[in-house]
C-alpha cells in the first residue's frame, strides 16, 4: 500500500537526517535542520450550488482541517524537503470525523550549484501569477507534481525546465484531498523563462507540452500551450497583458486550437489597491467540426484567484458547456490597519458562444455576477485568520450548466479559516 511505502520513506529520511546531524562535527560545512508545524481548520457553508465534496445536499456545512509537518535538512550543496500532511473531514453525512487523506505534499532532494539547481521528487510548482501552474495554497491538499526540475538563475533572468509524470496513486483516501490525484497528464515538459529589468518592465513566458491518455486509455495525445505575460509598472500604475495559445489534440482526440487573453490595469493608492481587467477563455464555435475543439484548458492554475472565490467556473470546458468564458472583474483591497485588511472582488460572467435550450435555440450569453467579500486578520505572526462571504446571482441561462441548483435563487458560500504555523525545531551548526 502506498501509504505504508510513504511512511517507510519518511522514516528513512528522518533517520538519515539524525545520523547526518550526529556526523556534522566531522564536516566543516554548515548544517541546518528545520521543522515547521501547521494546523489549519476551515469551516465552509454552501447553499444552492454544487461544490465538491457536496453534490445533492442543500444547504451544506462541513469542516476540514489540515495538519502539516514540514522538515528540511540542508547542507552546503544539497538539501532534503519533506511535507507530510493529514486532512480531516467533518460533514453532514458523518457525525464523527474521518481521515480524508494522509500524504506527502512535497518530498524532494535538491542539489545546489553556483547558478543551477536540480530538484528531484514530488514538489509544488508556482509559475508567474499562478494562472497555468499554481501550488493551490488555499486548497487544504495543495497541488504538487512529480519529476525533475532544473533551475538556472541570474540577476535579471531565470529559467526553469521540468520533466513531470504521473503514476497510479493510492485510492484508499478521497482523491479530492490528494495533492497529485487531479493531475491529468501521463508525461509533461514545461519551460518557464522570466526577465525582470529591475525597473518598470518584466516578462514571463510559459511553454508546456503534455501527453494525455485518451478517455479509453488506448491512445496518447500531445497538446502544447505557449505564451506569456508582459508587465509595465510606474509609481502607482501597473499594466499587464497575459495571453496563451493551445494546440495539438485533447483527451478526446479532437484537433485543438484555443486561446487565453487577459488585459489588466492596477492602481495602487496609499490606502487601497484597485484591479480592473477581463479574462477570456476561448470555447468551441458551433460551426466547428465534431473532430475539432476551441476549448482552452487552464492546466494546473488556480481558478478562484481569477474567476471568483465560489469556484462556479473551475473545470474548463465542462463548467461552461464548452462555450468559453468572458469574465470582466474589479478587485479592491483596503488595508484597515497593519493587521487587518478587507477585499472585494466583483465578477461578471458571459459565455463566448451561445448555449442551447431544450428547443436547440440560443440563450443569452450573460450567466450572472458574483461578489466576494473577504477579511484577513493577522493578530500575531504565527496566526492568520481568514473569512469570506460570497454570493452568485444567476440568470436563466445558468439552468443549462451543472453548477447552480436553482437559477432563480441566489447561491451563497462562506468560510472561516484559522491557520497556526510555528517552527518547532531550528538547528544550525558549523564546525
């Protein structure tokens, strides 16, 4: 069983670090061992829309808790990182708690050279602003990948190359709380290049080629995603343009040509920040042939950060019926003091192409609007408290998408999350 195998690996790493610590007196290199413990419970309440793990109970209240132990043993030219996490669940169907997952969030070895690092193992990946690749920090399980990462850095340039793969993972626990179970590729190659002028201009590009098994697992299809983001900054203003192309074949074997486009303007004032932009995920035109697709897939980025906290539109193209999504938004963040801030995110949602009703006639493209109001409070450094209230007001067109239970009623979602993180052990020594 994979869990037992993971326990053995964890034990070996722990014993290795202990014995290496004992041997450090014979080594002139600096040795460092860190252990951090995080406890993060979160209560959530949903009404009138479908959000995992709930599918049919309304309203729905549940609690999850992440307990994570992070350990790192570091030498001059290499280090080992291990993040073990256990996720607990309480919900309407279970009067007693149950274990949702016990897993390694990260487990890797990294070598350190002058300008090139090589990382091998399970690792989180956050590239650029997180649109295509994110470590999904809000999700209790997070998101990780397995493979090799080669990193090269200089003062203004950086380049990361990845070779990633998936395998058959443990199914004893709920896949929704695994950091790797949602990965859909068989193999994937990724290159991320960044340039920062240290002044007003920066540029980031991401190119990914993923090899996807067909829905019946008989074929392996190749899909490519390439593009990037340019950024101009002044004292108060920030202008961003993010765009990607996607082509090849999807998991259904369809010929794919899709695009993503996101222009944004940000204004930073002394007591508030404002972000105004639009995100466009292309969909399939009704004039496309059956063996072609225009559906853009956002790969392994976070959706709540761009398309609303309620995650009404998370899976592309399923959550928009393959018709694409246009999302104008306005984000406002106001720091009330050094410890407390409030944020309001407002979204409008449209399909790029018309959905069809029961009579095969076009329905309106406007799907509704969402408003997210959230508070972040950090009373002391190890403790962070987050809470939010969100609502989604549908139009009649939402009855043709599998997210809102009753399009005539307002959908709600709210949460309260407490995160307590502290360093339990910090040892550093040198001969």
